[in-house]
């Protein structure tokens, strides 16, 4: 029999500490939607998504009511659209179909406008990538991602060179909304195929059809638990593990319930600490609770490494299948503690880059000056890719070269995307390095066979 | 279905009566009740069985929320699985 203190603990986590299920993401394969023309393919895609996802939102709401835990986002991820439109070439028509299906089903975002070019780019993938700025400017729910490196293949510098331009063009085409298109665009190294979180979610080619992946959250819960710990860092790690276990168990319950109610397969639980701009839901504040005066000071990387590892260890036993990104996210615009640290000068871009070596993703939701050269953006992506490839982990870049803005300005998106201070960036040029192109060879330790 | 109802708020006459009357009307059986005062707040936890209740849990939750508003307390109901999941291996 559950005790009163356990019941009240759960209720406190949900009502006071913002414990929620961040997203239920339905993964759909679109390979059976490929037709000869772009229009026929797009029509089939629309039909499939609206059929399988028609009850996704209502199911999420029903689960929230039954278990009394908020289910914040309901999303769909689809097979990489660069492959789905490879033959017909109707990429923009496909994007329109994704947007219409997202609106029809009432979901928050749809991910999978994706290309996987970590080793090389085909002609159709190049055309696909060139369509991304337009697609992100004419849709509001479609999310795009491009995998430009992997530990096994190395780093595709030709693709990275192109992506610098794509970020700039996307920023320009969505300049009337603080370049918001870039908030829906991710460049990945070692992208995972079952990530439920946006903007980087896509449904991998090795996945089954009609799969539920769930992302849990709970930075506020971890922070509150740590407030009661007056011990050393081993005790801190133990406390994070215990808390992550409980949070992930809630996610596993929701994932199983959602897959049963929707007649879908249960995929994975992604046990990530994903902050929101709400007060008290900050990863930065967890690090400060550990004893840092301000996130970004010396010691931040060590504290984040402890956190990221303990979250994984605590969560991994709580779910039958752990996947996705699973760890601590450090998106600047979505975390009130990170925003404050940047504004106060405590947190710099170079410290954030170091932090990405030990967190679960990368340079995320970072606004940089609008006049940043495209080669600089490519070089940021290359740096992150190097960290991911060498450390055998996922890294991502979601930077916003905010059109017309300079360091110290703000971009404002509201909602979960929050607001970001435009950060200083090195003025020295990597253009010659980026222009060389080619492929940085895979590291020695990738040859494991 | 087994569920836990929590009632949290300022103590006053008629809270238990109000909640239990609603539950009786909806054929929800109360299996266990505990109550305490936590940080000046009246806190009641009920374990209930909704097997005979004609309403779905989300509809019952709505009625309990409305009852809570009229009594000046916060009433929630949750399927017991959420607590078992988080606190039992």
C-alpha cells in the first residue's frame, strides 16, 4: 500500500515542481507513401498521418487526466523526407502535406524534414537541403534536421559548408519573426533515430511503423530534491539518480498507456531533463544548487557531467527501453537560469561549447549576431560535430543568426521556445578552413570491428 | 479501477461530507481515508474503487474539481498506477 508521504511527494512534484511528460511523439514510416509524383506522395502522406495521429492529442489529454500528470506536447515524427521525396522531388509539396496534417490533427510539431548526409550527399539530398529555408518560412509546425557527421563516417565538411548558408537563409526568410525558422532547424552529429524531442525528431529508417516514443522532463523536481541534500557530490549524484528513476517510471507508465490506447508499439522513453522558461524549471538552477555561484563559472562542466551521468543511471532501470537523447539539455532561450547567466556575463559561448562535451545534446537555441558570416556558422557546426564524433555521442547545433540583431539584443519567441540574448562570437574568420570542404576522417576508435 | 483522491486546503466544516456525498452519488467506494494538517493545510487522502462508477476517470476528476472549488479546497484524483510506478520497483 502506498503511503501518504509518497502520494504527497508525487503531488508536490507535479503541482509545485513542474514534473511533466514533455512529449508523446508518434513515429510514422512514410516509405509506403512514395508515389511517382510529388503531389501523389504528399496526398498519401497527409492521409497516413491524419489516419494514425487522429487520436494522438485526445489520448494525451486523457492520459493526463487519468494519471494527473501534464502531457505538454503531442508530436509526430516521420521518416527522413529527403528519402521519401527522392524520386518525385516534390519536397515542398511534402512539407505542405506535413503542415496540413499537423494542423488537422492538432499536434504541436511534426519532425522529419530531414536528410542524413554524414558521409556524403546525393544530388537529391542537396536539393532537399536547399529547400529547407523556404519550407521553414512557409510552415510553422514542420521541423527540419540534417545529420552531417557520425563517429563511424567522420565529418562531412561539404554538407557543413552548405548548412552555414541554410541557417543564414532561414534566418533571413523568417526575419519578421526574429528568425524563428532557425529554432526549427538542427544540424546533428550522431543523430538518433528515436528522439521524441523537437526540433530534431525524425523517424529512423530502422524503426517499425506506428511507434510511441515519450520524453519525460523534470529539472524542477531534481532541483527541489537537491535542496534537501547537505552532503558531498556522491550524495548529490545518488539523489539525482533516485529522482530520475521516479520521473522516468512516470514516463514509462505514460508511454505504455499511450501505445496501448493508440494501438501503437512502445518505442522508448527519453529520460531527458528538458528545461522550460517557467520559473523553477531550469537545468542551470540544478547546477547552481550543487554549489556554483552562477552557471558558466569554472566547475560548470564538471557539475553538468555529474548531472548528465546520474540522470542516465537513475533512469535506465526505470524503463524497459531507454533511447532518444537521454540526459540534460542546455538550450539557452528555454532556461531562465541560462538566460540570466548570459545576460550577467557569467555564461559565454565557449563555456557552452565545453558543456556540450558532457551534456546530451549541443549548442541549443543560441542567438548570435545577424551579420555572422555563414562560414562562422559552418565552423560552429564543425566544432560541435568534432565533439560528438570524437566522444561518440550526439551533438547538435541550433543557432539563430538573428537578422538585424547585434550582441546584447534579444530574440523573443514566447512559449516553450522562450527568449534568447544575442551572444558575442569570435570575429576571426574560419572561411578558408570551411571552404576546403571534403570529409574529416572518422576517428581511430570508430574502427571497432 | 483503484485511485487516490487528495483534498488539500484550509480546514472548514463539511469538507469530508461534501466529498463523500459526491462519491456516494457516483457509486465510488471509499476504501481508506487518512487526514492530517500539514503546514496549516487540511490534507486528506482517500483510496477509492471506481469499479461501479459510470463516469470515466477524467469526467469524475472534473466533478471533483468543481466540488473542490465550491468547498474552497483543491481536489485531485489519480489512477493508483502513477504512485505505484514512481514509488515501487
